């Protein structure tokens, strides 16, 4: 028996018995979802655009393109000036990536994004814009987790504001490991 097989055998013999996950019921108190989401998003350095929907988003994109910025849009009905490249390496110079958010969480400002094309898109762009249906807002993470699912091999992430990191001296750096800004357009 190989070392690998003997280690795996020993681990399987010492494994704990499987237990089902507990069913956690959290009572949702009525709250104004959009206002709570806006406040939570601002707390994590994101910006919410509540009015105008996809029309306002396209106007913003047109303004960005007039400044000769590279805008990649993966949202149906919003046109950027870059096409989806064949390799993720070609995304390195994207100024703005516009992606569809599928679910927004009011309690913390997180937005569920499942990425079917280049997985690096929300992280490699300089700035991230998410289009989110207003009807896709939920009160808390308990509700959100019950609504998300992934196919085998798919990528999904909760995005909560732009990239942020802080050192032990509490110096906050925004954009160190990903997008420098996050804007969310409700429609």
C-alpha cells in the first residue's frame, strides 16, 4: 500500500460520523430593504444608484466611454466598448466591468454574482459596476444562502464593496487586491 493510500485509510477510520446540518430559523423583521441595503453598501465603501435603472447605467457607460475608458459590459441591454475577450489575460486593461448581480443582502450590502465567463472579471477590473434587480433584495444572509446555488464547477461570490485591506496599524487601503470602486444600479 502506498503512503498516500495508508494515510487516506487511517483518516477514513478516524472520521467522525456525519451529522445533518441544523435547521436555523431566523425571524425576519420588516424593514425597508432598499434603504437598509443603501446604508449597508455605503458602510462597505460601495455606492448605490436607486433611480433610473438600466437607462441611467447606460448613460453612465456612455459618459465613461466618452472619456476613452475601457468598459466591458456583461449585462444584457447595456453596451460597453469592449467585447468579451478570448482569454482572461486580455482583461488586464479594463477600467470598468459591468456585471449582473443576482441577489442583494440588505443587512450587509453584499451582492451575489455568479460568473460564467472569465472568473477573474470582478477582481481584475479597476472599477466594478453591478446591475441588480430591486426585487432581488433580501433582508439577511440566512435568506440569501437559501436562494443561491451553483452548478458543479461554477463560480459564485458575494461581493461586499470594493477590495479593501488593512494592516496592523489600521491603515485602510481600497483597491489593493481588486476593484477600487463598486457602484450598484438598481433596476
